[in-house]
């Protein structure tokens, strides 16, 4: 997923419901992160860096389509 904001150039961690996620800093205003696997439903996404930790936003996982 793509996260946009300010002062993202020095991000040190991205957490999905407390679980660390791999991420790449694209610019000072954008990072991309890969959500770890988990059950469907809402979880909090937080970003941390030298300035502290974000307040968190809700990311909603959906179940994969059935066949």
C-alpha cells in the first residue's frame, strides 16, 4: 500500500496492528509498505521515525474471493 504524509523520509518502522511490515521510502512524502498476512477486518497502521509515532489509521483487510 502507499502511505502519504509529511516527514516520511526518515521512517524507521511501519506496523500493521503491531506487526512490523517491510517498507520502502519513495520520498519525503511517500512510502510503500506490504501488509503482513492476517485475518479480515480493520487494523491500525502506524508509522514511526525520529519525530515519534503517528496516531494510526485503520487499514481494512478483506477476505480473498472464494472459488
